[in-house]
C-alpha cells in the first residue's frame, strides 16, 4: 500500500478504482436505472470534483504561492516559475472549464438552466435566483481564468516572450484577476450550496 501512495499516478488510479467499485455496489444495491436522474447525478459529481480542483488551486495560489514568493531566494524561484506554476495553471484552467461545462449540463438536465441564467426573474426567484447568482459568478471567474489570468501568466512565466516591463504589468493584471476570483469564490459557493435548500 505504501508503494501505491508514493506514486500520484497509482494513488489516483486506485482512487478511481475504489470510486467505480463503490458506484457499482451502490448502483445495484440501490436498484438505480440509467435515466435522466442518473445523468444528473453523474454530472453533479463531476461538477463538484472539478470545482474542488479549481477553487482549491485558486486558494493555493492566493493563500500559499503568491504570499510565499517574496520569501523565496531568487536562485530558487525558477523552481516555482518554471516547474510548479505551469503545472498548477494547467490543472487550474482546465478544472475551471470542466466546472463550467458540467455545471451547465447539470442545470440543463434538471430543467432550470434558463431560469437560473435569468436569475429567477419572472419565475419567482428563490432557488433559481440563488443558483443563477452562483452560475454567473462562476462564469465571470472562468472568464477571468481564460481571458485575463492565463494569457498574462504566460508572459510572466516566460511561456510567451515579453519584455520585463510588460511582464510586470502582466503579473499585476493576473494578480488582480486572481484576487477578484478569490473575492467571488465564497459568494459563489454560498449561492450554489444555499440553492439546494430553497424552493
């Protein structure tokens, strides 16, 4: 078991295998059928998994990496900028996209996508308003990831050539967009979770 846990790949594969076995057991023990409710559940699960990865990495950037960078000696910073940050940004941006796509699929499968995107206007509010606020905040955050953070981080990390003064401007733009997403993250999560208890 220790050898499995020393490898991320083996750990993830084992986690997936356990999840599949648990799914099969619960599927047959619960006498489930593959219908719209099943697909809604599956995409909600994928939505939550993607969202945990996305917001977890957002918080890693803002609570760990960014505040720690000034404390790291200059000769050690390339380990972050050349190895860690590009890997984190890969998972960060694709988790953001996956969260949005799976969330929209869940809203479509459950029949509230239009009401939610309209913020419940004309349908009495409540759940549609709450989930709609969460959806719009998530869309704004994903826009920030793909249109502001990632293009600017490519310059900062040297993935795209840019003069030093442009790198400095790009770093500030990426930081402000990342902090904006951190600001929006708690209201977004509140809206999403609260919507489950509203009518």
